[in-house]
């Protein structure tokens, strides 16, 4: 396994981290087994993955409970990260809540579900558009001071929000943005900002919600409960819709040619591309079964030649 120092913290994290959104089942269909989830988490730990990322919003706490079961007796092997600031409404929709009183209660609930007395990293999941980010930060700082979290960070913040936190005298040690070969918006300013300020960068969506595994085609069908479906009532993943999806499938065939050069899959090459981007600390990848973990781990122990890194970037650019 490859490990990297995580920003300005004392944490060393595996370059592949385990994301557990799918473990919560909500938004991912119903083809996920808790027993299989326990197996893949343990398999990841056995393989040297030490970073597990979860959140109270993943299945309304379900993912945290499963993670807690999986790491029981192995707490010292895990860099445990979770997030708060999202609630699930009665109609199974996501609502962002970053008020201090909510955040301070959320960490306690997360610790109980995880079965631990502290997490290594606690993050505010989303700004809510109402609570000033500096007010949210004050609550996050209290969580760190209490020892319930060794470090604090934020997810889905932009540079403007980070500047507001800094202007108020605060500092988050990490940022968790969406980033992959097909979704590269953070390269414009957020990633350079993180490098400049020595923030750990935990990229989520590293395989673009499975699109960059290369296993889907124009005839692939997703259940209506899956965000990748064009029939989901609340959100449809933009990279899976219409002409954009067709462009992506064509790009994947070009990526496949590069993958064949290395004897790797499309997903392994796409994941390696993320890992090799300057400023990325770790690439989070989800799973539904042990074989997914095994496949993803084939992205470590080798490197893409710089010419191929550049060509993959050009393939991505050509879709626009």
C-alpha cells in the first residue's frame, strides 16, 4: 500500500480510501447486502487501506453502524473519518443543516453508532446556505477541543467559503471535494488553494459514481432509486444523462486503449490518474462487494507515464 501525509495533520493515509455511501443503501438501489459490506470493509483493512470515510447521512446512520461493526477490535488500524450536517427527511430527501446546535449533537450520535469515543477526522458535510460558515466552524472547533475529533475538515466547500473561515481566524485541515477524470472543476482554484494552505484533499467520486469503471454502455439501466437513473425523482447524475453520457462512453473507449498498454482496467487507470494529481492526498472509492475492493487496489504499486497522464487529461477535455 502507498501512504501519504494528510495535509498539516499527523495522519498518514492510504492513497486509496474506502468510501461508504453505498453501504448506507439510500440512493443506491437495494442490491447491497450488509453482510457483504462487512466483508469488503474488512478486506480493505486486510489489504492495507487505513482510511474509512463515512457520514451520518449515508442511509441515515446505517453506514456508520456497519462501519462500527467492521472495525470493532481494529480501531488502531483505522483513520476514521465521518461527516455531519445533513439530515434525511421523512420522504427520504437530503437536507443540509450546519447550525452549531445540530453539529454538536450530530458528532455524539455518530460516535455512538460507530462505537468509538473519537474519530480521527470530523467534517461538516455541506454548508446549508443559511448558517454563516464561521459560526459552523466555532462548533467544529469545540468538537476538536473536546477530543471527540483529532482533526476537523469540511466537505463541498469552495474557496470563497474557506476564505470566510480563515478571515474569522479558523482553519480546516482538510477538504473533501468531488473529483475524477470527468469532473475536474476543482483544478481551477480549490486544488491550488489546498496545496498552498497544506490541506489534506480527500477526493470523492473518484470513479464518477462507477461510470469510469468502464462497465456501463448505452443500454445500461439503473433502478429509479439510483441517482444515475434519468427517472430518479430528485436528482439525476449529469454524467449519466443524454448526449453527455454518450460522449463519456466514447471517451472511455479511448481510455481503454491506454489501460490495455498497462494491462489494467479502465477503472484502475482512471483511479491512478486521480492518485497522481498534485495535491491529492487520497482517492475515495466505494464498493458493494469484496471484488470491487480487490479491483480498485490494482491501481497502486505502479505509475502512469506522464505522457499518458497528459493524454488522459486531453481525452477528458475533448468531451466539452
